[in-house]
C-alpha cells in the first residue's frame, strides 16, 4: 500500500501522520493523500505526456477555523530522512525512513527528522501564515 496512516494510541480515532511511498504508488491518474477536512492538502498525480487540465485560478474566500494548527509535509527529493513521529502525549509512536520521492504529512502530534545522507534535499510544506516560532510550536 502506498499510504501508511499513523493513528494516535491514546485517541485511536485521531489520524496524526501519513506517509506516502513513491515506489508503491498506485497506477491511477489521481489519488488524494490527505482528507479534505485537514488544513494541508495533497494529491498524487500520475501524468502521461500531454496530460492537462482546464486553466484556472484560486479565489479568495473567508475561512473560519475554530482550532487552527500548523500542519507540515516533507517530500524527499534526494537522499533519505528518518522520521520520528510522536503521539498526542509526546511519546514516540513510530519511526520510519523516507527515500527519494516519499512524503510525510503531520496533521497532529509531534515530529522530528534526521537526514541520513549528505546532500539530502527535501521540500517542506506547511500551512500558513507563519507568524513566528512563539505562535507556531512547542518543543518536545
């Protein structure tokens, strides 16, 4: 399976982390990796030559979320990264290694990353706006 879902051991209905493995990706044109109810969104697209879609732009709209949290995603471009994922009580829930093309998504819970190779390249995506560390994170 290309999507590994990691749920809290404390609150078993809470999805904390998602890992997508590129080498096990389904042979489908599109797969939504994160449920629409989350702040961060990501889909896997497998495109053939000349694939396209209707040109579009996104619109401004008022959004109101009662409980906002920064959600974060890492996509490994080159090298490998060890992910340490934490449960809601800051205990380690699992560790895994991401390789080139793999991605992780932290929706809830904590995380830490350790680069396993020199010249590792990662794209990091987070929901914003970023208003400074004091408003964004607590260290474990």
